[in-house]
C-alpha cells in the first residue's frame, strides 16, 4: 500500500528496511552511502528549512545521495534551473556538516 509519493535518498531508504537483515539491496545501498538514515533525514530537514523555491524533494534526494563538494558538482544535479551563488553556498555548507 502506497502511503505517500515522496522522493527518498538511498540512506533514507535504509531506515525503512530491517537493518538487521543484510539483504542484497541493503548491501548494495551501503556501498554508495555512508550516511545513516537519521543523518539523511536531518540533512533533508536542514535543506528544506532554507525554503528555496527552486529545489524540490527529488533534488534534495539527489543532493543527499551525491554529496556535492563544490558548486560545479551541485549545479550538475539541476537540469532546468541554476542556483544563485548564495543558494549554492548555503546548501554546500549543510553538505559539509555531514561529510
């Protein structure tokens, strides 16, 4: 049963899986992310608190998954829009807190 249609990062997906089970999908996801589900949720909340109109839930998930290091990497996530320098800096500051 689908309860909502929200994008999740890979780390957030782990929060919905039984952590004690080391299924193939859990092993696969852990290869690509070092964040814990709680950290990913905190990061999403902090990015959402910026209230940037240009950024949607799917973009936030990509930011969490890719953990961009600079504005060039960050701008690769967005196809249709470009972020202002101050918007990019605010997002990158949040990302740096979780590296």
